[in-house]
C-alpha cells in the first residue's frame, strides 16, 4: 500500500516510516494537514495515517478534506490515549479506523492489513458495479411500466434485500429474478431455483435442507440441499405460496439467522444467500387465509416488484413480437420472416391472459406453420384471426384527436359488419344519414377512397 504519514513530530514520522517500509509498504510523510494535502495532490495514496493535533491544519480538518476530495483514500486517525470521543467522531466522519498513541506496532500493522483487504474488496466492488451498470436487461419493454420495473430492479440489485416478485403467470417474473441475480454483487455465486409448487411435499424438506445418509428410507446418500447450494448466491423461491406451512416455519428460521440442519443431521450449517420469491397468486389473500405465514411474508417482501400484465402495456407488443420472431426462427431453424400489419394489429387487440409466455408461444406456432413470405392472420390461432365484433377492442394512444378516434372507430365498426351501414349505425347509435355524411367528409379530405 502507498501510505502517507502525517505528524508534526519528526521522530514519530521517522519511526512510522521505518516500520511501514519494513512491512513492504511505500511510505511518505508530511508534517501537517496542509503539506499532506499537497502530497495527496501529487500522488494517489491508498491510506493516510494522521495525528490529530498538529499546527496549521489538524487531523479532523484533514480527514474532512480527504473524504471530500479523495473518497477512496482511507484514513487511520492516531489519537491520544483516552480521547475516545474524538476517535468516535473521526469514525463518524469517515475515518476507516483509529489507533491510540503511543502507537503499538503490531496493532497498527494489523489495522493496515484490514484496510488493505477492504480496499481490495472495494475496488472489486467498484469494478463490478461499473460493469453491472453497463449491462442491458435481458427483457424487452419500453413501456413506462417496464421502465419503472427496470429502474427498481437496478436499484435493488446490489443490495441484499429480499425481493418479492408478483404478477400474473407469464409476465416475466422468472426472467427478472435471474436478472437481479446477474446484476448483483453475488453474481459469482449460483442462482438456485426452487419451485415450491412443483415438488411433492414429502420431498420438499430434503430438497431445501438436504439430508444425511440413512436419515430416512431411500436416503442412500448424503444430499446437499438448495440452501447450501445457494450459499454466496441467490435462492429463487418460485410459487412460494404453495410451500407447506411447517416448512415455512423452518425456512423463516434460516432467513432470520442463516442457520439450519440437514434432515437427520445434527451439525448446524450456515448459509449466506439472497432470497427472491415469486408468486402469480393473490399473495395478500394467501396470507389472510393462512396459506402463507405472515411473518415469512414480511421477511420475503422487503421489496416488492409488480410485473404488469401484457394487456396493460400493449405498446410493447411490436418490440416483443420482433424479438420473438428472431429468437423463435433461430430456435426452430426457420428463416426470419416479417409480420403483416393485419396480423400485428390483431396481436395488439388481444388481451393476453397468458401474458408474454402466450405471445411467445403464438409467435413460435406462427413461425412453424407459416408458408408465406410473411407471418399473416392465417398463421395465428383462430381466436386471433377475427374476433366477434363485440369482443374486438381498439386502442388509441393518448394524444389522438377525437376526430381521428371517431373515424377509426366508425370504419372499424363498418368493417366488422362487412360494410352493412344499417347495422353499423345501430351499433354506433347514430343515424344512417350521419354515417353517409361522415363518409363523404372523409372522402373529400382524402382519408378514404
Ligand atoms: N419482457 C420480456 N421480454 C422478453 N421475454 C419475456 C419478457 N417477459 C417474459 N418473457 C418470456 O416469457 C416467458 C415467460 O416468462 P417467465 O417464465 O419469466 O414468467 P413468470 O412470470 O415467471 O410466469 P409464471 O408465474 O408462470 O412462472 C419466458 O420465456 C420469458 O423469457
Ligand atoms: Mg416463473
């Protein structure tokens, strides 16, 4: 480490310099705060060891300056024996540590070693963070709601807070969970998925906690559970409302103190993991009905992210469709094809109860079936080819003029009844004469032929 020693007494400076050099550090010294700041301007120092009382500029003022101008340089404050208040104040102001004078060699060297370790960690974290900041999300979505989710996900990613993802099936909760892990400082650890709804209740406990050989019939081998696998990484508890109540109690203990035992084991093991939970159910209701323990829910729900259903962000559909056209064509060994306007329009009018997953499946099916140059209406499932007029839905972006909405709406109504003006007028609640008049206006304006 490159260390700057600041002390107004020459003998103190010399002693420290010799000590530090012997311990393989690079040491420079300054006799007061002002000189120290000059040195800091010339070189980058990893650590400053400074005396508290000095003429011209004292240790506290120096500390304040360093924290402002060189936040990555650590400071160890040397204080007179008994002035613990000052030491505490220094720590509060950002000093890394303090030592009391007269300085004990071993103690100081040990503090420096710790500072060096911390420095290394911080450097790694800074690097990781800047790499992470550059990572693009692995999901598609430019709608406001998705951008908000992206921002929220980014801000929780590098914390250790538990995250609860809620939202309907197929909205991208699993995708988001993976992304949070990837962009967290735990991304060197593993991302372990446990689907609480898919594993039979009697196997669940040993899945989660592992078991010792011979702990029950069929336990022929020791098994490492998901909790152990997730150590240093992230545990994703999918469909968490489906977990058996007695297991919820055991899981809660792990979340509270990080400790657990394997089934049939006596040794207490520790795990350090981040938990992300997800559910596509009504979670509050599950808590009310006692299926999900309230105390577990509060632990898991430190941050809640709600994935919006696809029907509330129809403006993302064109981007998603384009994305899936590429991905699914690759996956199915087909050439990339464009999609017709009519087909795209129909995709934007469906309400997608199965959300993005349903859209992805629809595109995959279309790619596999399509014989033409482009994906067209005929390649879509029948409910997307021409819904009954009463079910058809139109969307207009905010900012559309009423005139334009009226025109599109009337023309769509006409189209849905095959141009039958009497029926269209009845549906619209206007007279047939009004309909003719409007058509004439549009024709004159050149909007229709
Ligand atoms: N915004 C998105 N961009 C790209 N692909 C997406 C997006 N959202 C979801 N997907 C894709 O849709 C499919 C379903 O997503 P995912 O499995 O994450 O949903 P889920 O919310 O976990 O559903 P469930 O509640 O049924 O588990 C996946 O193939 C996923 O890759
Ligand atoms: Mg999922």
